[in-house]
């Protein structure tokens, strides 16, 4: 490839890597980085550094070893010396690692031991700073070897630094950046990766220099008490604009000017009848010559899609609601987007789409809506909105720089306070650079280590947001600016969570949208129950009180210091001292409440929770006990002291506001948790409301008492939606591939309140899939499996799964309802499959679901045992997934407090709730198997209750394929072999 062609390819790759919505000036700067980096000078930052990369036998720091080390010493723009060695790990290299890295047992045979190799590396490095991409990984492996700590005291993580330097990239993987900026290609070969990072180092430095004047010095000066690896780099770059004061409000003002257009009307204020597209019009637009043909190169007519689009159009015209089940392959996104977009444009209003998963949100915002915009004559303005905790709060960021870092709120996992503090500074730096280049946007792609960085340090909540008292409100704020701009658009895409919070906030969060599509609607009720739950946590209360502090620590101490400079310092200090004493009492009273709550653990039976925690349903029997009486007494006392603390802090804030409005706002923001805590304690302990179901999460051990929680969940979500939301809406279309049980929508309509709006105000519609499920999916029911509660069940399941996996040649997804069964099966099955040459993974504790998904999709023979997060929203098209096994029907636990409360109030609760919910879960799981029109697969249902119980017919009737066979488990392996042979 010629040099010009390589440059064009790199530019194309860079364009794909830059986030949509990036300002033109920022794009231009990114495009010119590679060229400018060739001549830029960075002094000490390019003088005598070592760039390093390692390869290992795996990702586990405990169980894996080094197999290759590569390093290069750079001076100026040149590599002046190299170090490369294989390392003998003293154990076999796993086949997948050999395949990934190209390093074989022959390569490492006779190579230096880890100790010898690291000693040689230490001699080469000589203590100079080391650059590594994801330095924590390389450093941990190197320093795990005796003598590894001698390599260097300074390791600079270029992965995190590149996130600060280039915040508008969608990926900071070394391979992606090296390709985008024309550096050496990255492979899983350590020396190649070193060359790529050598090229990227100057580009990263150049990008850091492009950030606004004064920012480098501002970041370098943050919390000097923390030993932060990036401080020397930022301090050196700050010399170029020494003396310049950084102002984030000024930078934001330049970024967002002229961003907002004309705010749309509220649909309820339209004069006369709305202008709607006709059903015939939307049908024509979905056929040849219409909008759809301009969106896609190959247009395939889908009658079910046309019918759905007509039904959405009727709902808009009539101002009525719909529940539409549209099977896989219908193309429901376009079926609702097209009529909704046309309605929005013709009536100058904003319409909304709410989804459950980020995957569908990204699909709509990144693919469907841009394509629709390009196909419509007038284009289409659309926006994506998420909840408060997805956006950086610029005011909170400023406070985190001024005040003590919330070290107590971050998990440590045995790490030092300094290590946790360094992660917090890195998160702040990434957020500041992102805010300097982003008119709007969220935190989700910024790579922040949320395990160690409390979200409350960088984000706010609806209740805590200062709104008009904030210096960034509204236009300069990433969150409220996005809301203002969304109110000017045709379509807003958000998630169930934010829509439901908006309902709870009486519509004060989102623009006044009266026409909604709720996609993935099968999950809407459960998300509403989660969002509207009231929870009181002992650990969260402890952390909040610790951060608030008193006269000698925390926010109160900082405010006392500030108050000393005010005209009314005596008054303010006195009020803060009084409040501090009450806060101390409130802290003790709350701790006492959870100490007493622990006494309830004796009433919770062993099967009502996990290994360490149990969940207790708080029913009338529990409320009649002495133990609960003690909880009520402690709760009443805590409520009294919390109310007094909140009152005294308000008095202090009012006094502060007279002379220092910002300090008053900071105090109000830090103490709002008291109001929420007080409301929760009153609802659960003092004044229970029969609209809720109550429970306690308890620890079996007093050592984990900080995990105690009290919870109140809404019992009837449908009643709330019917009363508080649906009457305010003109039309709501609920849609999903799985909301009906057989042909009936009765369960779903009750769950979302449609059964309460009147028969003429809503309609149900079920549309079959456009795919040929009867031909492409075979369903097998193992009719002779032992019942899940019988002895021998696990052994029989392991034997069946062995036959299924071997016959299918791997690529099997087995979906469990509880972790214990999964772990027992994996322990027995994995060694047997390994002997047959098949690998079996499981969803271990703390394992990343995303990483497991990527691993499964990348390896066509890998099989996986997984839990609830894989029952829905997991796509693995083609030969990647050939078989799904459901060992046990996913009925809710009979010990779940919600299940118990329902059964206490309704004798037919199991038939009304548990059964239909389990049917829908099985439909969701079956949907993992066929994702495209050419996919084929086998669904194995290993629960004999499908045959022996009369409710089994409801499961079978609800499945998308009618190709169902019942057989003994001994014949299932032979059936699968025949099925595979017929597909070749």
C-alpha cells in the first residue's frame, strides 16, 4: 500500500473512532495530530523513557505467568535501545493463549525464568519512568516476580492518559488508536505493541497540549497530597501556558453557543386536530420507492412491519394506547420510528422512545435514526437522554477539586488510600477534558474505574441538583443542556429508568413528551418497581455521615473554615457547631437502628437469600414480634434525630446564604441525603403504607452488619402508572417480542395499567415473527428428567448436558436460575467436556458479563453456563450459538417477599403473576437462539414439569416454534446429531 493510501486509510479509521457530535474544531485537531506530532517538542517527556509490553499465560494475577517481555528506550523521536526476551512460565501455555499470541511451548523452552527475565529487565530500565498501555496489568505481573519492584518507581498508564488526552474517541485500545493515527500495527506480539505505543506517545502528548490553556496546570495542582503518576507529565506540559488561569465556565460557553434551536410545543396544547400520517401513507413509505427503500440497499417487504406501523399511526391519530407483541424479525424499530417521526415534524412536537438496554439505544441512535434522517426530505433531529447519574456534574467536579476526596466512599479491596485517591484524580481529569471538548455527552464511554470512584463524586441526582443555583445551569451543564436541546428535537431516545424517574418527578426531568413508544416493554414493570423502591442502607448512611463529618472532618469542617472569613462568622459557626452535635447523634441513632435490624436475622430461614445474606419478608407476623418492636422503637428515635439534624442544617444554610451563596448550596447538596433517609425510615419503620411490600436484607454474620438494608417496594405498578402517568399521555405504544402469554395480554395489561384505562382507550395486537421459526428452531423437551427438587437431578442434568454439548460440538448456552446449581454442574461437567476437546466457561462471581459475551461470540466452539443477565439482551447470530438449554423453568423464588405478599393477598397469585412471568422469561431465552432469518438452532427444555404439569401447555403454546418434540433424555444427543447432519 502506498504512503498516501495508508494515510487515507488511517483518516477513515479515525473518522470512525471519533464520537458522533464532536465539534468540527475538535475533529480538525484530532485529524492533524499525527502530522503535528512529527515536529512537536516535549522536552523531558521524550527524553530517556522506557516503553514496555508483556504477554502472559492469562489474565489472572494469581494463577498466570509472564511468557514475553518487550521494551524499548526512547530519546526524542528515536528508539535507541531494545530489550526482548521470552520467559519460561514453568507451566504449559494454554492453547488459546498460544493461538492469540503466537508464542508456543517451543519458544519459551530454555528461556529465562520469570525471576531471571525481570532481573534483566530491571538492569535495562535502570529506574527510569516506564510507559505501558494498561500499566496496572503489566506492573502487577512484573512486580509479582521477586525483584520486580526494582524495575521502576514510576509507571505511566498510557491507556488512562489517552482518555484524558483524547476524550472524544470511542475506543482507547492501543490497536484502534494506532490504526487511526497511522502508527505501527498492533498485534498480540509484545515488540509490535511496543513500537505502536512509541508512536502513540507523542500523539498523546500533542493531544494533551491541545486542551484549553491552563487546564494542564489546573489538573496538575489537584490534591497535591496524592502521589499521582500523571502529575509530572501534566506539570511539564503546563509550563507552556504558565500563569494562565483555567475557567471551565468560559470554555463551556464557547462550546455550547448557538447549540439550542426552537423549543417544541407541548402536544396537549395543539390547536385543533393533530396532523397525522395516514395508515396508507406509512405503508407506502415502507415499500419500494418510499423512505425504507432509501434507508436500505436491499428492501424486503415485511407485512407484519407494515401492520405494526399502521397500528402505531392509528394510536397517534386516536390518542389511544397499544400493547404490540412483534416477534423477532418484524423490524419493529422502523415500524414505530417512521410514523412517530412524521407526526413530530408535522405537529412541531417532540415524541419519545424508551428502551431497556443500552444495546437497543445505541442501535437506534447510531444506526436507525441517522438512516431515517438521511432518508426523510426534511431530515430528522434526534437526541439521546440518560439519567442524572450518567452525566458529569460540573459543580460536583469543582467541589471534588476544592474539598477532601471522598476516600471513605470508594471500595479499596486492600488498596491504599493513595491508590484509591489516584483513581479519583484520573476520573476527574478525564471528566474535565471531556467537558472541554463535548457540548453534551455522558460518562459511560470514559473508562472510569467505578469500583474505586464513587459515582456521587462526579454526578448528582434529581433531588440534589442545584438547578438555578448552579453556575453551569442550564446551558453550560452537560445534563440540563442536553435536556434543553432535546426539547428542540423531533425524537428523544431514553431508557425505562429515566422515563420512570420522570413520572416520579411529576414530569420535571424530561421535555413535555405526550407520545411515547416503550420498547422492550416486557421489562417495564420490574424496572418501575426497582426505580420506585425506597431503600435504607446502613452502609450508605454510614458513608454519607462520614463525608458530611463534623467540626473536625468532612464538609462541615470545610464550611467552618470558610465561615471564619465571613461577616456573620460567629452566627454561622455557632449554627454549624449545633448541627454538628445533632449529626453525631443522628449517626449513632442510625447505626443503632441497623444494629437492632440485625436481630431480625433469626426469623429468616436459610433458603431466603444467598451465601452470606438473607432476605426477610416483613409481614404481619414479623411486625407482631418483639424484635420488630425494637426496630420500630429505634426507627422512631432515628427519625426524630434525623428531623432535628435536617432542621438545624437548613438554618445553617440559610445563614450562610446571606454572605456566601455557593457555600450554602454546597451544604444543601451534601445534606439532602438526610431528607431521603428520614423519609425512608418513616415509611418502613414508623408509618408503613399498604401500597408497599416490605423486606429486610440481613447478614448472617455480625462482621457484615454494614450490609443490612430495609426496603419498601411498590406492590401494584400498574395502578400507579394508570393513575400518575397514562392519563397525562396522548398515546403510549408498549412493544416487545415477548409480552403475551399464548394469545393473552391480560398479565401485561395489568402490569402496566392498560387494564384500567378503559376498553376503548387501548388495543392489544400480536404479530408473528417474519422468520420461519418452525423450520429454523427445533424444540426438545426432556420428559424423563427428575424434578429439580429430587435426588439425582444434578447428576442427570450433567449427563444430559454432556450429550448435548458433544453432539452439538460446543456453542451451547445453558441458562440457570440459581448460582449453586450452575457451579455444581460446571464442577462436574467441565472436566468431562475437556476430555472431549470442548471448553466450558461459567459466569463466575464478579465476572464481566460483557467480557463473557465477547469471549463467547469470538469462539464458535466455546460453551457457557450463565445466569439471569444472559436470559435476554444477548445476541450471538449465526453459528456462534447453535443450542440453548434451560434446565429449570424460571419461576420466581417462593421465598421472594413480593411473591409472598402477593400470595397473602390473592389466592390465585401464582397463576396471575409467577406463571406468566416465567413463561415470558422462557420466551426471552428462546429468543437468544434465532437472531437473523438464516439462524438455526435447538432449544432443549430439561424440565419434565412441562409434561407432567397442566401449566406446561402454556409454556409450549407461547414458544415461537411449533416444532416441538418430547423424548427421553437418552435420545436427545442422537436427535441433535441428526439435526446437525440435516443442516449441512
